C-alpha cells in the first residue's frame, strides 16, 4: 500500500512516497508564487519519476504551513492534513525510535517537539513572529556577507574566534553584520557568530519544553554543517541528524497516511 | 459541514439583548450625564465603585479597563489611539488599556458600545481610583494631566489597597489592615462631599454595597454552573456577560441581570443546552484575551473545543473562597445587609479583599493553585495561557504558572499577544500553533 506525505513549507515543497514501512521516492522543489501549483507540479513529476499512478496511492496527507492549499483540491487531492508538529514527531520517531526531543529548523520556523511513547507529542514550542530562529536568517546574513548560502556552514567552521551577536531580530542582526564587516572582522568569524546566534535562539526556545535525550535535528537547516556544533554546545547534548533531514515532516505525513 | 460527531442541542441566550442594551446605555449615560443634570466620575473597574453611589442616583461613571477593551475590539479606532499616545511620548510597552484610554482623550473622541465614535471626550467631574498595580497607580494621574491641558481641573482620590488578601475563612486579614482601608474610604466620603458640593447619603451607600456583594457572588454562581457537561456557556459569550460586573457591579441593574442570567444558565444545564454543539474537549484560558481577535474562540469550536472560562473571567468580578475540603466555591453572602456607613464600609472592604484576582498579585503559586482547582472542578482538558504583553499585572509570573500546571500533569498551550494592541498579535501564526496543539491532543477539525 503506497501512501504519500507532502510537506509544503515556507520555501520548499517536499514529497515522500512510502510503502511497506520504507521510503520509495522523494522529491523537493522551491515554492513559487502559486503555492498550490508548485506543490501540484512537483507531485505530478514525482509520480512520473517514481512510475506511480495517483490511483495507486491509497492516501495523501499534507503538512506544513501551506498544507491546506492541496487539501481536497485537484490534482493532488490530499485526503487529510496534519500539523508540522505531529508530522515531525511521527517522522522522527520512525527514523530514531529512541528520540525524545525533535528540533525542526526550516526556512521561517523553528520548532521543538517533546515526544513520548509511540511518537506521541507531549509538548511543543514554536518561534513566535521572528525569522531570527530559522533558515531565512542565515540566508539574509549570507546576502549581507556576499557568500552563497550553502557556503555559510563550511565557512563558519574555519572561524578562529567567537564574536557575540546580540540582536534578537533578523533586520537588526543584518545591521550588526554590516557593522562587523566595516570593522574588518573576517567573514569566517561573522559566519560563526551568525550560526552561534541562531543556535542560541533555538536552544533557549527548546529549553522551554525541556530537552530529553535522544535529540534529533530535522529540517533544511540540519543540512548546514555550521549549525550543529553550536547547537550541541548550547544544549550540552549529542544530536542525531538523520539522513534526508529536510524530508522528515513529509515522511511523518506519509506514515500517518499509512495508518489510515 | 459537521462530520459525524455527537452534537448537543444549543440555542441563543435569551438575555443576550438585555446585556447589549445595558452596555449601550452605560456608555450613553456617561456621555450624556451633564445633559441630564447629573455628575460623572472615572476610575478603574476594581475600584470601590459603591462609595460614590452615596452622592445620588444621578451619578454616572466610566471604568477604565472595559473602556480600553472596547477600544481594542474596534481595531481601527484602537490604532488611532496607539498613534496618538505614542506621539504624545508614551512608550508602547505600557498597559494597553491605559494607552487606549489616554489615546481617546488625546484624540478628544469617545467610542460607544456599538463602535460609533463621537467628537469630544466627556471629561469626568472627579476621579475615584485604587492602586492595584503600577499602571493603575499612574493611569489617572496622567488623565488628570491630559484633562488639565484641555482646560479642566479634575480632582482625584486614590485608595492604597496594598494590605494583602484573604482567600480562606481560616486565614482572615488582620483588623488593622482592614481599618487602613476603611479609614481611607471614610476620608474619601468627606472628599467626595467637598469636591461635588453634595450631601452624602448613607442609605444609598448601603444599597450599593449590598448590590455589589450580591452581583459579584451571583457571577461566581453562574460560572460554577459551567462545570456541567456540556458547558452551558462559552468564554467568548461570557466576556459579554461578566463585563456588567466590571462596569456597574454596585448597580441594581447588574444584580437583576445576573439573577436572570443565573436562572437561564441553570435552565440550560437542566435541559442539556450546550454553548458549543460539538463539545468534546474543554479548556480554560488565562488573562484578558486579545480583544481584537476573539475569532480564535470560534476557530477552536471547529475542533469541538469549548473554553469554559478562566481565573480571569471567573475571578475578576466573581467572588470565591476555598472550603476546608479544598473545593473552590462561590463565596456565600454575608449574613446581614449593612445598615450604617460603618457597616457598609467594613462589609465592602472585607468582601473586596477576598477577590481571587487580587491574591495572585502577591503570590503566583496561589494563581496556579486556583487554576488547578478550576481544571479539576470544571473538568478541563488543557489550559491556554495568553502571555499578554498588554497587562503587566495579570501577566506577572505567568511562566511560573505554566510550570506549575505542567508539574501537575496539565496540558498547557502558551501564546503571545496583547489584549489591547493588535500590532502585537499574530493571528495566523497563533491559529497555526493552536491547530498543532489540538492535533497533538488527538483532535481533528469537525466543522470547516
């Protein structure tokens, strides 16, 4: 029985096809202005690439910020929707059955989810109204540094000194970065300061619900090698990053679909 | 369309129109007081409002917090008030009700219950206030300044209430503390006679004190009826009902209205009439809601969630006490109606210092205790905590309350916002998080 999970986030749509307890296909694409069309186009092409017919998919569950855009709407016709929090918990628990805390850092949202028996959500916290605890923060700062976003993590690992970054807002932090650039602070150190700042914000948010081991990091920012070291330091815990961390919510949705 | 979930019968409240009329008349009476040959005063909803009632039956008044909330409900006017207050140099971190209130004076406009705005803010003839929190201490001092700039000298009397509280009959307040307040009220009556030139009537005082005691006891009894499943009232509706106690708790109209409401609520319980037809998950909230965004309650109903009330809705006006067995119950009426000034002042001081919302200004763990009692007795499944940036007084220690509730095994959903400043509330984000919370509780949307 094939099911699908579609995670329509702020920046990317991610799709997972799931069958017999295994992932049988993945697809990811940037979201354009028309969110539903972006998701639908990717869904159609992913079906084609995986050689699956829509009729053969028993159920599609959508998650993510824009999940309603394909709920009961053709061509995807997602039969159900689920919040990112629940999808994160289910997906992470499937990959790491010992997981007790899931941290999901996406483009515009950071989340901490405490999970209990069977992957059930016990408590959660989400950043409020500020991108300073999410991937957009790193993107904005990369633009200020004139560095490709994918180079930000490796660059920060070359840093030789810790520079504090105190601004609690993405916009003000950008001004702080510009000041550091003008003060001739090396880009490596500024990049590290940026990663330290986001790790500090995420950790203080997650600590509100409490951190229990094992801790699993998912979401697109988990792919950034510069983010993991400061987060581990802030939380004083080892952190497991599963393979394909950006697909964990979509996986969770696909598993929920499989459960009926 | 509703999916296949058990539905309770529901019906509108019969006394709804009367509630609207009472509130409409209240603001219009204040506005037109001078045209009727009466006088008017201003002060907080927590103040000892029964005392100025001894000046006559043509004394009209406006309480500050409900007025600030009314402004907040009408977001366009609220935005103008915020701008005016900030342009006058006041920071946006202050009490949001207070800023709305000052904004209306600065704009020289007055908003009525239906949202219509009239030119000319009706200045009070005097201010009668008490200091329950830092903001309430300064609120009317600034009102006085603002009115003086417009050419009117408004005399002001403030009562210091910082003597503690009594929640349990077994722990009564010491006599000297009560006497401190009684003395201030006695002095206040002399002051009222002096500034108004009127002779004070003790009979009217006794009536007003007894009305206040009755109305605040009745409201608690109404709230207690919401322990029933299904709940006969939902909190969004209760906001329009409890407000009478914040506007006119000492008035006979308030007592009459709450008598009728109690009977109607009791009848709804008897007949199984629900406020939310698909009730299957019961929550309580905390502190004032973001008044411009009450639609969050309607969104909750789509999941079959009913908000039963809160310590705020129950205890701001309602009077409660702990029984020796630990049950939180409506405070019984004193044995006798006061007949003299001394009896009336003592009665109202003893009654008021029992206010539940008063106690947790002193000790946050008392608030946690009362919230736990509500969760237990009202059979609530979770608590939604509003981290209300607009009210320093009622938000103080709220994070400690969250921890206390979590330790007791109660599910808690905190959200940030502001009761009176719409700029500090993210509706879409809050609804998204609320959806995630309900889903994590195993709920799905029943009604689209």
